[in-house]
């Protein structure tokens, strides 16, 4: 596995892959890798001729009071995992490489980025869209892999890719969970034993709501009230039922929706969600068909 | 010459060029082509294996009261000029292709985009940066050619390309002028015979200022006052002496600067400028060395 540290070297590698007609897969991360990231890497490696993993804890998507300094950094373990899985290039630029003096360009996506996480983290998606644009430009991937846990993020990135004619296929992979149901997250490391137990309320609430929806409940406020009933012991940021494409709240469940939760367990902010399509009356697994590798 | 109308077809053509190791040059325009555009096309054709011209009158860089509807459209003449010069692809997307329903993504460049033209046209550079990003993503050029007449635009695009790791070489070509000195512009077509005569004051003022600077004048306000003295008969938008990199106003001329003028002649807004480097005591011609074509 090659480790590259700046955009010029990264582009040079990717250009040579493209000159050879190879398809490039890309998994963007902030490191502290877990099985959720591993599932993205495995898909990228299966679908493409060459795969790039990025590790960059992006300062522009954290507010000053958030956990940028504290965010877990496990670079050596991350490298070992990526190399074992078969990643070809690890792109790990420094903050000064990514944001040089007089840095002043940002990518803003409206509409789909409003509500949900952006209410409590107003600059979050500006930071995400900007860094993902920079990573896309350096890596020039054909396909990029995101986890469904960050469902709004994937919707925002999809909109950005469409709007800016980026020509990259965005693939969303299902949420990977611990045995007891907790959605995997790098931030789970922050949880004390007691709070780890409390955090289970989120996935239990979503499980219950999933049963309501598959049983035919179509009123959003009824479902949201039921979810809130599970979350008495933690500080809820939001519980929302939104259209899966636009991320706008719905009152009736008539097409594909996302039931999304964000809550603070102690100091730790956790998110989780599931997608539901009333047409099939079952959870939308978001498993995309495995694409054939490019012939050239 | 091939004419392409959507981003997917454009990317497909560019990908095949890149797969063959060809260098792609790109000249973005709003059509109504004149000798200034021709000089950009000639450079692109000389420097690259294949050249793309875009023609798109971009609605997002016009304010509602501006001349979007009126802007000259001379598509057939433009095609003839491009084909005669040897352009390989004309990319001419429609507005609905470029800005589909729910379009919501914009690229903002701060700092260098402030002052000068953005004072009277506050959304101008947001529109320019967004459309240029879209065109770059569809065309995937190695080099892109801009005219020095839009000096701030080139500085803004350069900053955007650096900040977003676009990996495209931005080449600025000298201003092309009519025999009597008026900077060529698609908007010159709006001028009545009388206003065409009045408009000459701009280039005459810049000529005079150029002589002051080459004679060693280093006080910005003295130069600006002299320029304003020439512009009594037209409505000045701005006369500014700015740093050539940052586009911030300077009070003393100590490094490379741009003396930039915008003024209304009748209803028509015209811009002009020249660059001056006090180290060489001569006008900075901004002629870049011709680059070798890519071997692969």
C-alpha cells in the first residue's frame, strides 16, 4: 500500500491509473476505522481496479466547541486494516496541505443540507462538501463509497455531484452494527460503560419504529412520538422523518423515507437512522448491486 | 468539430482523450466571439493535443436587472470561427441541462473575489466560480485559458483551482484591443457611434497611467486621480490599484499590481486594466511561455 501526502502526488497516481483505463474506487474517512469503514473498503475493492482510502480529520466540519482535538486518531491501526483489506493507496494529507495560507474557497449545497444535523452543526455540510470536493479532485475516482449512517451526508454529496457535474457514482452502503444493535461509529470510543448501555435506546427505538412502519403506520408524528418514548434518558437533538431524496420532513409516509435520530449520550453526539420504502413495505437495505469493473 | 450538449457526453469524450494520454485545452466563453477569444483558442490549440471551446451564457452570473436577455448570441458565426481555428469540440449545454430542478450547489471564493467588480455585481463571482467548476468537471482539461481583461476573474479562478486541488493550469492571455485602443469585448456591440468614441477615454486613461508608473510614480492615489481626470464624460464604477495576487487595494506600488477600471458608457458597463511590475519597471504582459504538449 502506497501512502501519499499531497494532492499533486495523488493526482499523478490517479492520472496514471486512468491513462491505463483502470476504474478507481474511493472511501473517504476521518480514520479511527471500524467494521463500517471495512465494509466500504471491501465494496470498493470488489467493484474497481484500484482503491484509495483517505484519512483526514477535517477541521472545517467541526465547530470550535466540538471534538476536533479529541477525535480518535489511530493511524497505525488504520494503515494495518487498510493494507490487510487490499487498499492500493492511502491518501493522508496534512491540514496545512489541505488548507494553505489565504485558503478561501467553499462549496455550499442548499436545500437537502438543511434541517437534521445542520441545525445543531450549521457549518458542518459546508466543511464536508468542501473537503469531499478537494478529495474528489485529487483522487479522481469513478465510484465513491459512503455509509448510510450518515444518510443526510450521502444525500448532500449526491446532490453536489449531480449539480457540479462531477460524474462520480456515489454508493451508499448499509449501516454496520455491534452485536447488540448500536450503530458503529468512531465516536463510540468516547462512551463510558454506563453510557454505552444508555446509547442502545437509539437502535431499540428505531427497531420499534421499523415494526410500526412495516405494519402499515403512515403518520409521521405517531412514529416520531413512539421513538421519543424510548429516548427519555438521553438528550435528543432531533428525531425526524424525511423524504429520502430531498431530506425535507414529511407528515405522511408515502414514498421512500429516512427516520433519523441524533442524540447526546453524556457528551457524545450519536446518530442513527433507517430507510423505509412503503411500496415494498420493508426496510430499504440500500444495498446496491455490485458493479462490473471497467474493462478499460 | 463535434458539438456536445450535455455533461455526460462531454465527460465521455474527455475520458477517452485522457485514456489516450492526450492533453486537453479549454477556452470558456459566453459566445459572441471576437479576436480576444480567438487568441485564447489559438494558444489552446498550440499547447494541447485537443481543444474544447464552451459557449454558455450563464444566468447565475447576471443579476435580474443586468443584460442576460440582451447579451449578444451569435452561435452560427461562433461555430464558424471555432471550426476554422481548429477547435475539436464545442461544448454548448442548455440552461436546463446546467441548472436542473432543485439545483442548489454553489462555489464561493472569498478574499480575492471582494471589491472591484463584486461591489456592483455581488453574485457575479459565485456564478462564475460555479459554472467554471461545472465546465471543468465535464471537460476535465489540463489547461484553461482566460483573458487578462477579466483580471479579477482570473485571480479568483486561480485561487479556486488552488484551493480545491483542481490540478488545472490557468493561463492568462494579454488583452486584445481594437486599432484605436478599446479593449475587445462582446459588449462593445451595444455602443452607439457616439458612445464608442466616449469609451476610448478608458484605454487612454490607462495608457497615461502606464506612462506615470513606468516613469516611477509609486503613489496609488496620484495614479488613480490622474485616471479619473480622463473619465469625466462617463459614469465610473471603480478605478482601483490592487495587488495582482490578492486583488486587495494598495497605497504604494511596490510589487506586481493591476490598475483596473470599470465604467458605464451609456447603459453599457465596460472594464479594462493593465498589470505593472515595479521590479521590471514595465507593463507585465502576462504572456506565459508556451508549454510543451503532453507526451502521454
